[in-house]
């Protein structure tokens, strides 16, 4: 979706050397549950084929910024659930475009009921601005405040503690490596490594997007692929709240 993932890897590269854009599935993948995340860039998904391939969860883009709604959200969101995948909705945050509270309100209204036992907490996607400046012109303090307001509104409207998607480059550069969100499950984007980097005070990651160039039956072309840190029982427990 848009410049997702590329922007995160690009900022990481500034301080750590260029990471590979993709790599083979991490060595510990057999010990984790596999999943995907999709957007309007994957307009046609055969969800039953995805399920048969061994994937057990999927994140689906719902909204982006103050006005964009993915035209494929409804079909993907309902399709994933019908195929018996644990599903979750996510919002691409756009600081500086509308308010954090307004973006969260629109997102949660579209995501609907997340208390059905099969839906993950709503997720906020925070990554570099596709157009300079990378941190949207925000100071680290202002960025932390924006994220806090968004997630607080998600909690107020849904009763759930939102998942936070980000990467080490963005987090360190744009929030000053804030440790204010360790009570939120981390969905980290980190490519070209055997183990995700530690940052932001999180003791461990919950979801790891380890490649943007995965190939999954039922989806034409590349797709983001993810791992869940835990077994099926734990995944269902997270969905159940």
C-alpha cells in the first residue's frame, strides 16, 4: 500500500546500512504462526487458498489518513473471516492531515465490532511520510502525542488496546525511540534480519512483517508476509481480548 515498507527500510538504512528488501522466511518460522497483510494493492484474494496454504491470520487495510477508504476492505475483511482466519483491520496514520482523533473515529466506525472472538484489536500503522519530510514535520514529542491521542480514541470507542505497527527506523527517528507504548502489542516491520531489532522499550514483538515480497497461494504477485509470536491458542486469546 502506497510506499509502505519501503519507507521504513529506507530510514533504517540511513543509520544501519542498507537492509535487503526481502529474504527467505526467517529460520524460526516453523515455530510461529504465519499470516499476511493486504490492501487495495491485492484486489483479488482467494481466501480459502490462503487458508489452505497454512496462513492463520490476516491484517486488512481499512483506512488511510483523514479520507481514504480501501475499496477492497469489506470484501477482504469478511472474506478472511469466512475462510476461518483470524483477521484484523488497520489504519495508515497521517499526522498533520486532519486530527488523530478524527482519523481514529473514522477508522473504528468502518472496522465495526471487534468483539466477535475472531477479530484482532484495531491496528495503527505508523511509518515514514511517503513525501518529505519523513516525520511529517513533527517533533518527536508531537509525534508521540499524536499516536497517543489516536490509540486513546480507539480504546474509548472499542474498549480494546490497539496494536501498533511500525519499524525501528521510523520509531527511532520520529518518536525519539519513545518507550510510552509498551502496553500495546508491537507489529514490527523489519527485513533482512534473522531476528527483529529491539527498540521502543518493547520486551518482544507480537507480529513480525519480515518481507514485502512474499508469494502466497490465492494472491497474484507479491504480498506482505508476517509471523505471530505464539501458537494458535494464544492468537485466539488475543482476538478474544
